[in-house]
């Protein structure tokens, strides 16, 4: 299970391990938390009291201090797994759902014709449709897009990373995802 790390303003920063979260707790770096504790880590015995140390890790923690510059990226990094998840594993041309292994990253404006590798120029396509379109524009291949590409928000990107997300984490992230997002269902 991973912990959702936020900055003090509530902006997602990263998915971290419970071990990394425990280190932040131990160094008094947690500003606030959300959700019920999801894991209890036990340590050694304290010499003076004889009590075992324990840290209750919450599913969402806000961390004190400066925010790393990577957290302020305006556009999340593009990857095939995140692209396919954004497009709900549906081919943008035939509309059918496919397994991850049967999908490809399709450039609306082909790379060979100056198209860039970006969220707004890439959609999910099955291998058959991608091969049929080849290095043409959709209109040249007489193929219509069934949905339009978009750049995921930071909150959507955290969901698209493919982690096992706990209910508290998903509710927090979805609360800031636009209702028009395909992630809402």
C-alpha cells in the first residue's frame, strides 16, 4: 500500500511507501493527515519506558516544508499506461475496449508529418485501426475520432499512475478532478 503525499496546501506530490511515510512522521514532518490510519508500524523498545514505539500511518499525509519543483509541473509526463487509462482502454477509432497489450499510442498528426508526442496529439488505438490509419491524418484515412484528447490534471495524473488506491485516497483525488473527465466513469 502506498501513501499519497501532499504539500501543506493539499496539492499532490507523490506516491510514497509506508516506510518513507514513517520516516516523515518520525522526523515530525507531517503537517496534517486525512483518512483513518491504514497501517501501524512497530519499532524497538524505548530504554526508559520499556514501551514499544509505534507509528500509525494515514493514507494521505501533508508534508511540511518547501515543495519540490517537480510538483509544480503544469503537464504530467506522458506514458502509454497512463494514456491508455485516460482513454479507458478504448480505441479512439472503433470504440472497442482492448487489453493493454493490444493497444498502441496513436499520433493524430503523425510523427513523420511533424506531430509531437504530447497528450493533445496522442490517443489510444487498437493495433488494427492504428495500422489502417498509418501515417495519414484521420480525415485522410476517412476515420473519425470518437473522443478528443486532453491533458490530465495533477489529480488525474495521480490516479492514472496505476497504483492500488484506497477509498480515502480516491475520494480526495476525484474531488479535484473535473466532472467532464473520463475518470468519473
